[in-house]
């Protein structure tokens, strides 16, 4: 390398006597423009890389969700039979949920024995319904099972309505007793 520098210094005048050609500036500007175009294309390429990664992440998430959904078998209910039964099941389950929340808000029975009997009865009803679900898996076209499941919802709704009425009566009686004692 040092030898090359010595040669350039020694023959400096020979290198300086030539001027670049007339088209040299145009060639230089053309190459410079090509480099700028490559950089802008690289920017698009970078955008494509980011978009590809985003698509990959979304598709991976969807695939993972589908695999997880396939691995956790759903309990068949009325909704598995037809959209109409799904609507019936949704109606009753939302009604039952709101009734249970209302019972929770209204408070408990004065007698804990009543509470435990109620809890046991509801647990027994749910156990029977789960048996019906298992039977429905084996015989999805059996109208008797479907009717029994609908009747379960109707009975549970009626039981919860009676409980709400009784709690309301207890609450009303408690208020009237407080007013009489005061």
C-alpha cells in the first residue's frame, strides 16, 4: 500500500493533466439518481417486510385460536342442534343469569338452612342438565331430550322466580316489622 502511494506522489503531474470527459458529470448524476431510486425501493421493500411480518403474526394468532378451539371440546347444548334452539338457549341462560344476579343483590334468606337447600336443589338441577347434554351427544336428533332440556330451563326459571318472590316478601315483611317496632 505504501508503495502505491509513493507511485501516485511521484507521478502526480501525469495524473492531473487529464480532465474528465464531457459526459462524466451526466454519468455521475445518473448513477446518483439510480442510487436514490434503489433507496426508495428499499423503503418499499422495508414496508413489505413489515407488512409480511404483521400478516404472519395475525395468521399465527388465528391458527392458534382455531387449534385451541379444536382441542377444547364444547359441551353440546341446544345451540348445537339448530340456530333456533341456540336462540332459545341464549334466552333462557341470559334470563337465568339475570335472575341469579337479582337473588344475589336482594340478599339471602334469614335461615341458612333454606340457603343450603336452595343451593343443593340448583346443583342437582344442573347435574341433571349435564346428563341431558351427554345424552344429546349420543342422540342429537331425539326430540325428547331436546324437550327435556327446554323444560329444564323453564323449571329453573320458575324456581328462581319463586325464590325472588319469597325474598321480596321476606324483605317487605322485614321492613314492615322495622316500621312497627320503631
